[in-house]
């Protein structure tokens, strides 16, 4: 048996939608905020490394054995500064995330980058400005700045990193600060005195590599952001075109609904003999017209439902506390004539289950699932509908049939508009392919989690999990409390 769960899109607020737009030459504010948090999480790993390095200094025998010089103090000082600053960044960033301020998110990142560069320069000094490859860790911030910011701003980060490194090496070579190294057998001061030209060559090579990396990374990042802007604009036009198509479909279906209803009504008058007796040939034609009108009327109704559900201009209906049991029973009563016509039995085993939802939407949801279950069941088959309220207040409903089933490879597509599997087309040629698309729209609006279990030619089960109702949870809590008190009594 194959399983597929319909993904629920995150409910977007106005702030979230504005945060997703690409603005200027930097990343969108939402991504900047997430990357600021990522910086903070990465910094905890660095704090751990510094702490381990500092603790190792209290075991000089082990440290000397591997060739290191013990450094008992500065790792703890740097780690402490990072801990305090990280907590401040996290607190500020959570507040900015709620406010949705772009300039503040960017300022937060700038503060993190500048402080990190300053502390990194101190670490480079103590580890060894020329004896190790640690100075190349400046590249992390240069590349990230190219990703986060515009080329001009990322160049500023590159210049600041270069200036700090040059200042560190110059201060050590000029004797302003005493050179240091983690290697126990090296004397950094002799290196500056014996090979000053080599020192300059090393520093110049490092800076040249940083500039080349900045140029390549900033060029690629700018190209990617330009592509993002073009894609965002194309997507905006596609959304507008889709909305216009939906409005046109809504107008067209409304205009078609009345003529087809009139044709169907007049055909019914003919079939019931109000206009005189019909010959067998005329009656056969009228019955075909009636069946065709009924099918088109149902398709128009589904198109109207889907358009109203997906249109952003539709005023959302107010949700309220809803008991699913009577709603499911009503939907079952509506589908019973179809089930009887196709020789399918429908069993209903539902218990009271409260949720927060729009009643009309839930009726459409169960109506489409039940009619699908009946339509795609085998003759003399059975459809079972169950509904329960879980221990956590979550309502769970299942609709199980023993019909044709859905192939595993096609499960993810069954909720697409107008999509029908070959097996479904062969079994029932009258379906519009919109029923499960309506189910998807309602599930997204009502936050209903839909899971499909299916096996080819064995049947399909739809499991619906509705959000819990606070009133139901409170009532259940009171019942549990009363039961505990009764037992204590």
C-alpha cells in the first residue's frame, strides 16, 4: 500500500509576503533574518572549539607533546565575548523577526560581521598571523557578505578584513604588540627580523587571493540575484494572469449556469409528459440531453466552487465551532442516491467531534471525497466513513473504499486540477477531475491534514486530521478532572 500526505502551505501574513520579495541588491529581509540566526548557531560551535582549546591549556604535558604552546586565558575571553554577543544577537533578532524590519535585520548582520572580524583578528594574532592558514578564515565572512549584500557592501567587508589583517601583521613586525604562535618551537619575532620581504609577500598573496575570491563570489551572487528578480517579476505576472483567468472563468461559468439549468428543466418537462407523449426515439434523445446537462451542470458547479476557493478576491467565510458528526451524516445522505444507483453500500460510524472550520467548506470537502469513493468503488462494493475525537482534541475522519485504487507513482498528482489517472478514466468517464483539487483548496484554508493510503485494485483510504477545538479540549480536561475527583472520593 502506498501513502501520500498532502502538504499544507504555510499560512502567510502580510509581513511574511512582503519579506519574500527581492529588493535592491541584497537578499530579501526574510532571508537576511534567517541567515543572521544561522550566524548565531554557527558561532556556538566556534565558542565550543575555543573552550576546548582553553581547557587543554590546563594540561601542559599533553599540549607540549603535540607541539602546541598552552594558551590558558585568551580563548576563554574570546569565547565569553562571543557568548554575550550571541545572546544579544538572538534576543534582538527574535524581536526584529516579529517586527519584520529590513534595515534592523541588516544592521544586526553588520554588527555581527564587524565584531566577528575584530575577534578573528585577535585569534589570528595569538595563533600566529603568518605561521598558520587561519588568516584565510576571513574568507568566510567575505564570501557570506557577497551572498548577503550588494557588491559595494561586500567590498567594504573585504577592505575591513584586509585592513585588520594588515594592521595585525604590521603591529607585530613593528614591535607594537608582541608576536605570538600556538607552535611551541617557533619564535615569530625572528621570522619578522630575518625575512621581512617574505612577510610582505605572504601578506600580499593572501590579500590578492581575498580580492579574487571577492570578485568571483560577488559577481556570481549579483548574477543569481538578478535572476531571482527576473523570476520574481515573471512569477508576479503569472499570478496576475492566473487571477485574470480565474475571474474570466468565474464570469463564463456563471453565464453558462443559467442556460444549462433552463435546458435541463425543459427536458425534464418533456420526459414527464407535460408536453405530450414522446416516441421512443425522441425520449432516448431527451434522456441523453438530460444526462449531458446534469453532467455539465455538476462540472460548472465544481468550477465555480474551485474558482471561489482559490480567488484572492473572495471574502473568507468566518470559521466557528463545528461538530463534524452531523455534517458527515448530511453528506452521506446526499451521496446515498448515487451509491444506490451504483450498488455501493455506505456505512457511517461517526461520533461527536468538535473543530474550528467553515461548515460549507467542510460539506464540500466530505461531499467530494464521498462521491469519489462511491464512483470509484467496484459494483456491490462498500464505503466506510468513520469519525473520532482524539485524546489531544484532534478530530480524525476516514473515508475508506475497496475500489480501483491509485498507483503509487500517481498519488502526488491526484490533487491537481483536471488530472485523472488512466484507471480512473477507464472506470468513470464522467468525472471532471476537479473534486480533489477542491479538497486541496479547502484543506489548505481550513488547515486539515490529508493523508491518502491506496493500493491498486484494492481500495483507497483518505484520513483527515482537523485542528483541535479549544472548547473541546477544555471540556475534555474538565471531564478528566471530574473523573479523577470522583475516583479520589
